[in-house]
C-alpha cells in the first residue's frame, strides 16, 4: 500500500523541531513494512527537494501553486490514500488531487489549524475544505469539538 502524507507541519533543516509528532507518525507507518510512504511538504530553501529515509520519500515543494505540484507528485507516486496532516491552506490543496485522481483522502486535525477564525471568508473556506475529506481523525476530544465547530 502507498500512502502520501501532505503537510506543511514537518521538520526542515532550518526548523528541525517543527511538528516532530508528524514525523514520528510517518516514520512509524513506514516501519510497518507493507506500507510505502511519500511525504509532500514545504521547502525552506535549505536541504534537498527530494530525500529518502528508509521506506519514506520526502518531497519538498515551494508554496506557490501547491495544487499543481501536489497533483504532479501524486501522478508520479500513485498513492492508494492521501493523508493530510493538519489541513492548512498548503495541505488542503491535496483535496483537488484526490478528487481529480479518485484517490481516498483523509485528514488528521490537531488543534492549531482548526481554532476559531475571525475572518469570515477564511472560516467559510476552511468549512468547505473540511467537508471534502472522506474521514477526519481528531487527536483528542477537544480537537474533535473544534473540528465540528469549524464545519
């Protein structure tokens, strides 16, 4: 099985302490043996755009036009599932790819990305995006309540 994790919450060379829990989750999936992992994340201008870590391949992309780049990479990777960790503006672009390529898509919500927003336009956009995932996993009861309130 091939799983493509799309997230902007991932350690970088300049920010090695960014979301270590996402890295640990991906690494544990890769250690399962029967699961091949590809990570699509942002590029911080340091490090390589593609790196390999055991059964995990990490693709780093610039933030401009991420939907097109995520689509291009998923056409190359051919995942069975797209798993969005912390659906932000960057990672929610994976919804377009999933719908075009007819790939199952799910999201894990933590907290920061689903906190209440003051901007009504961004709130509506987030609500629209959250409803496009086939499944949403909340890491806690509190996160679940925030996700429900967010849409």
